[in-house]
C-alpha cells in the first residue's frame, strides 16, 4: 500500500509551480460526461472541454476501456520499434483523410514544428536553401516552441526570448490580396488555421482558402492547415478542410485527437513525407502505445455519421440560445464559429471583459472559455447531451443577468 497523499489546495500552486498560469480558485477532481466536480463536491457543467480537447467529455467508457486495456499490455518501447496501436491509428487517419503518411508526436506545437520543418526540408531538397520563407497570419497561434511561436502572429507570445527564427512573415487573416502581395518563389509554405481559434474564433472565407491553395500551387509552396483546434469532428466534419473543400499538403492535429490524452499528429502525402528520412526528425514519446490506443478509440466514436451530424445539430441549439441571450442582455454583437467551436463577440460596452464573463459563469457553476479579451468561447464535448446544453445555457443566462445588472 502506498502512503496517503498529503492534501493539496489551490494555494499550493503559488508555492510550488512556475507562475506562468493563473488557474481558477477551485481544483476540479473528477469528471463524468459534461459534468465536473471540484474538491468541495460542487458540480459544474463543462463547456470549455479542456480548451477543445475533451472531445468525448470526461471519463468516456470507450476511452477508459482503451487506456486500461493498453495499460495492462505495453506502455513504451521507443521508436527503435513500432507498435500495433500506432499502425492502427495511422491506417485510420490515412483512410479517412487526404493523407498517405502520418507522424505522431505529443502536442499541437510538436505537430506544427514537424510540419514547418518538413516544409523547409522539402523546399531545400527540391529548390535549394533560398526557398525557406514561411507566411503565416496576423493573430495566429501555432504553439509555444521557439519555431512555432515565431510562426504564430502574436508578438506578446514571441517577444523577449532572444532572436526570432528568420524567414517568417505575417499577413492579415482572410485577406487574399495581402497574401498575393507577400508570396514569392522564396516561399516554402503558407500556414493557415481554417478557423482562427485563440484570436477570437474567426472562420476563414471559402474563397480565401481556395485562393491560398492556388497561390501555393503557382509558387511551388506548400499549404499547411493548422487543425489542432478544428480537427477530429469539432466542425461537424472530421477535419475542417473537408468543411471547406480545400485540401492542404500538410495538416497538423492534436487536442481532440487524444480526447484528453496527450498526442499530436502531422499528416501529409507520400511524396512529401519521403523528405523526412531516417534521423531527420523524431520524438521520444511520439506514437507511444498508450496515446495511440486512446486516439484509436476517439476516432472510432467521433468518425461516425451520428456524432458528426450531432455536432451540426448541437451548433444550432447553442447558437440560437446564445444569440437570444446576447441580444437580451446587450452582451454579444455576434455569435460565430463552426460546429462546436463557437465564439461570442462582446458588444462595445463589454469589450475587453471576456474574463469577467468567465468568472460570472463560474459563479453559476459553468465552465466556459475566452478567445482573447473580446470573445467568449465555447468548445464543449461533441457528445454533450441536450439536457446538459440546456442546463448549461440556463446557468449562462443567470450569469449574464447578474453581470449586466451589477
């Protein structure tokens, strides 16, 4: 028997953790479906989904079963060997997408790192070292490594860490003319989130993505879609590129792919993948049996007509009610997004106060998110029950009423 653990509380965070987060005042300890309980036994409804991660909610039986079964078999063997769950997962992703090859890692940042490195390696091998420039968009978010934070278009995350990686430029999102003016034969890749997540849940226009595809083809550049937040059913299609009908050369996935277990994937074609020869890239834990077993179970549940159609139906249920609440309390000027990635844009009177809305919701036992200071974001489980949607939005309405009457 192991010794009992000493009790911990929120105050311990400030004593033992690096202060790069400012977590809520309560500690969640248990979850089931779209409900979460904290240390005091208080029940909250979860519309945050671990920031678009808990695609099947908390403790989904299929995921618990897959993890438990694999935990009793094999955890880690390194990439000196392959393993069955990784190969099964790769087959599923290849069969379900444009891709012919998969690379597994541990996070969205790592998936993007692999995508950017692959793009530069392909251009280097095919055209020489001059073709290395990457074009990203203003306010984009691609991860926290030095490379991905340099590609991301938010200086607040990349400033203050010494010299940035060069050869990266940023153009306004959804602005095809700006992209056209910036792209050249030195461009190796254009990186776009089909829906900008962190900067406010901003969907791309179809014509913008189509135009980006054409410009990349014209200049022998690769089109990379960062689908870390939009992938694995979040939009009502398995990946958002399917929603738009525009196919990238490279796609990054993470977050929902593991349903809460850390895993990332870079998907691409055979012709591009062959440029990552043995030894050119790697990761110790990437493709480990535990993560891949869970991701296999996630795909088995999510990639079904019932669940994907359900996401679209739930979007309408959320949107109609949120628009009504937004109008009634003068809180939102717009409700936008696709599927179960929804952003509510605060009115001028409430601009900059997304955190206040979060705090008010939490007092009503509801977990929501923000996407920048001006947008309240919802990214619930894709299988959230209608009763939980309605009860959660009732709580949100109570929060809106108290906040606007204060």
